[in-house]
C-alpha cells in the first residue's frame, strides 16, 4: 500500500505517521533509529509478538532515495511495543531517551483512559 506520510516532531526527532481506514499508523524503523535500538532485533520482536504482529502493515513511502517499504504499527500499539523493551538490557547511552519515550506513552495512555471515563474495580 502506498501512503501519504505525515512527519510529526517528538522531542526534536521526526516520527513518520499515516492514516489508513481511520487508523493512524507509525513507521517503526525511524523510531528505533531515533532511540538507538537495533532495528532488526526490534522487527523480529514485533513479528514474534502475538498482538503486535497482527497489527503490522507494510507501506510504500516516497523518500529522497526512492520508494521505501516501511513496517508500521497502529499508533495505539506503540505503548505495548515500548513497554516490552527492558531498559536494563539496552546500551547505557540510550536509556534516558527510551525512558522519555516510555513516560510519554504512559501519559498518553492515562489521558486516553481519562477521556473515556473508564473505571476499574
């Protein structure tokens, strides 16, 4: 599928997103590169995960070097992917940025739950 990519700025780093069938998707490789994670390892982890693997789509996006295929997840799945990364197992130099991403996802999840007025008993 070819998509119209929208780039958003997150902590001075670009994130590539697009919408398809009213679902917002995010390209995963640029996020891994922004954080400093090994893309191939994260791609394999996404494909092994029972939930994340079901949400993946491959889009074709125009880039400066020609059309590129990008593995994407629904943005709603981003939290699940991030929360599965063990901060203690990544390089020390990327820990702070990974923690920043995780904190932002916790905030976004809380805002979403508050907007839905969900209460757990």
